[in-house]
């Protein structure tokens, strides 16, 4: 058996590859293989509703190196689904986070009260289960920071798809959050990522949010976890550091936040 490689690898910390609304079963397998070829060793499938989270769980449990999160997206808040038999559902060794949860005031039909209540319930759940969160927050960071402030025992968590102002970026860092960087950074000239210093690598995780937000130069095609490689190379150019350094730092961050096992240990179960 060849010795496990020590070269840095990539992790997709946020995607929806489990979702049959966007991916055929053939695409799912192709994209897992593509990810392997791009040296993406671990993938987190993010749930957006109770039913979708169960699909993420089934997908994670049937594919090596895939993990899942239990989440109810803020846009689902008005549906007021209950958490029926939740604790049965959440007994899973590949469950690594609660999310995506958060606040989204982007579309005019949002209901603040329902979103606040749902977020508070999900934060309590994360604390009960001692899990970090993957947060989706759009046009709502001040309210979000105020609510999360009431949950001081929350584990260090990720603000997924961070695109807000530089001021809010600094505030998020001050409050201990990690930031999820995805394809948007590669094609939109975002203020918050205009000037970056290598120190920020300590608090970044990479994500595709596949099937959405395909990075340059793959715009126009469906997004897939293997495209993490394009986000890593954009970031390495931006920071003037090697892709290996980007991969090593960001993957360490993902493994630390989501408490993922060592992928080398997984791929060599027979070795001691
Ligand atoms: Zn997402």
C-alpha cells in the first residue's frame, strides 16, 4: 500500500451536491470523482430544510469523506415546520454542523419575527449538540450579531458566502467567526476582498455552494466541489502565496471548525 501523501488538499465546506433538484445521480458520482482528481478530499453537504437535511444525511452516509449538516434556511422560517423526531435524525457520526441557518432580509416577503425565532431555536440546538454552525446571513448582519451575542457558548462558526462590507468583515473576525469564501469573490469585485493580507488565511474556509456561484473561469456551467481549486488559485494570486499554503491553511480551518477526521486516516483504514 502506498504511503499516504502529505501534500496539502482542499475541502469544500459548503455545497448542495446531495440535492436531486440540481444534480442527477450520474452527475453526483461524476462530480465526486472530479473532486477526488482535483485533490478535494472532504465535502460538507449542507441541509436547507428538514427534508433536504435528511437527503444530505443519506448522501453523506453512502459516500466516503462526505459529511452533512442539519439546517433550516431562513427563507423556510414562515413554514414553521416542527422538529419531529429530531434526536433520532441527529444521531449520525457524519453530522458536523447545524446550518445553513441565519437571517435573510433580501426578498420583501421576509418575516423578521419568524426568522429570529427559528434562528434562536437552531442556535440552542447547536449548543445542545455541541456543534458549530454554518450561517447564511444576507442584508441582516446587525440583527444577526445582536442575536448571536445572546449565545456566548456557541462554538466558533462560519459565516458562509461572506460578501458584506469591510467594516462588517472586521466585526465578524473580532467576534470569532470564520468566513466562507466562494466563487463570488472570483467574478464580483467585492469591496471586502479588495485588499487582503495573508493573516486573513487563519480565518477563511473555502466553499463552492454548488450548484450555485460557479467561479471564474467556469462561469455559465453548473458548479461542483472540484471547482474549489479555482477559488484556491484566485486566493493564492490575490495574497501572493502558493496554492499549497492556501490549501493547507483553509483545510486546517475547516477541519478545526467542523471537527473533521484526518482524510488520510480514512483512505487507509488498513494501515496502523
Ligand atoms: Zn448554500
